[in-house]
C-alpha cells in the first residue's frame, strides 16, 4: 500500500469514528429531564409563596382628616418625629379648574399637578391625620420652581430634613400631548430641594435644582419625575422616573426624537451623591428599572426593594443589593399606586443597620377623585427572617442523607 493510500484509509477511519461519536451523542439520553418552568425554578432561585419572604397581600382602608374635597396626591415616605408621623404631599389651589396647557393661566391649571405647593400632615396612629399647612411654596417669578412644586419625598440624615420634589418653572413649559384636552406635562421639569432643621420646618429651598433631564440622546431626555431616596455605603441614591423623546408619548417637547429608546415608554433611573444636596451623578447603568409610574422604594436588609405599577414587571416586588441591579421576587400583587411607606429606622444606611422593611403607608387613589388611603402589608424584616429560617430547614432536609421525620417541617 502506498503512502498516499495509507493516509486516505486513516482519514476515512477517523471521519467514520467521528460520525459514530456524533450520532451517539445526539441519541444519548439526558442525565436529567427539566422542563422550562422547572429549570427557571432551579436556576433563578425563586420559591413558592410559603417560602418567599416577599409574599404579602396589600390591604387598603380609609383614613380621616382629608374630607374637605380638595385634591391631594403623591404622599411622601412617612417618617416619625416628635412622637408623631409626618407625611408631605402635592396640593393645588382649592377649586382651581384643570383646563389643559392651551387655556391655562395664572389661576387655571394645565394639569392636576399644576399650580401645586407641598403641604404636610401629622398623625399619632397613621389613620387619623391632621393637615398642618404649607411646607414648601412655589418660588418667585423666574425661578425653576415658580409654576409648581409637587410629588415630594423626604430624607432625614445627620439631624437635617430634606424635602425633594418635582418643580416647573413656567406655563411655557407645559406641553400638550394632543391626546385629550388636559393631557401632557411640564417639559422640561427639574427636581428641587428644600432643607429644614425640623420636620415641621421652616424650609429653605435651594437656589438651583439638584437634577435635570438628560440630553436629547439620553433615555431621560424628556422629564424627571417622582424622586425618592435610599441610603447605602454613605451614598444617597435618588431614584426618578423618565423616558426619552418619543413622538407618540404624552410629553412632546422640541428637539430630536430618540430612536434608541423607542421601545421604553417609561423607566426608572438613579443618581448618586455623597451629600444629600449633591452633586448627583446619574448611573451609567440607567435605566435600572423598566417602568415606574407611581412606584415606591424602601430599604430592606442590605439593599432596596421597589414596586412597579406599570411596565413589563408591573405588580411585582423587586430587590437590589447594590441599588442598581434589581431582580423580581414576587409578581401578581395588587399594589399601592403613588404610595409612600412608613420607614421605621428612618433613613439609616443599610450597610450600618439592615433595612427593616415596611408594614404600612399611604397611597392615593384616582376614583371617584384623588384621595388618600392607607395600605397595610407584611414585608417586615422580622417576618423575612422567620421565613428564611423555615426555608433553610427545608433546604437542610433536602441535602441530608437521612429521611428522618422532623416535626419542625410542619410549616404553616
């Protein structure tokens, strides 16, 4: 046999063996069988409701103290000071008609949140509230906060109180979306801040806003909405809702439309600062949550939770350890909209003291008109620790070679 013939035979044998091996691999039975649902269950570390520390039901009930018929919405987070609960909220001029941005003037509102000031109320039990009056009023002509201040949240740190809120400068910034007469928004708007030495004030507004919309090319080019705080690692995380400039959204403003974010009608970003007053730097990972209209965040363990009434992960609770990367923990809930939770422990850095979770708060409802309700849930750290302990027992049983019965596994 010639050398060439020998090489040819060896090559043919090699390819024959290769084909046999490939065929054998293709026909080989898998070691384990996993459906798509079961695989998600194992890989995503999700658990059944009884073993899920985020499993809860939100219940709603009436509160007292706001029966005068005035509009009030977007209550802040609730804190306790001087042995009573405090909350802040948007309140427009009483009996001021909403006529839309085309017909609005100095006394007629373009939108429900137009011509608003920040008011506050106190309570000893979270059910009976007493409106105390004005906290932060609109600024003088020419200021960034002259037209309206609205949708507040509160931060308490180092003995000072920081009220943060949306602000609009002029009726000239009110854009009509052409969907219906009163639709649209202030574009651009900004986030303002006032500082006080006590929860009751007085408040001093900063001369400049602490956050503005991004450039035309950015995902947050259009608006800056619904600010709320979280504290971790000595830094202040300011979450906010926004979206890019899109021709079919309610907030059309002059400038180039953004095609890169055309499939994101709404999202949540975060800006981070070393001082409550800033400067704030927007995260390069923005947006960090897909959705966000009427969302709520609160500290839990060494991270932060969020609920989203809108978006692809709506009606869910998500958790992030680093404040940037959120993962859904439970879905399909009836959740508060535009809510502010009572924050036990106020705003302690979660790296110093674990976030205690939430058990109640105040949210607004739209029908038959804007009004406040109290919500209750069981998302406390105490409950979470108990569920984790029970789940750990199940895992230990699964990993134990023994099949001995343990009565402690009879978990309700």
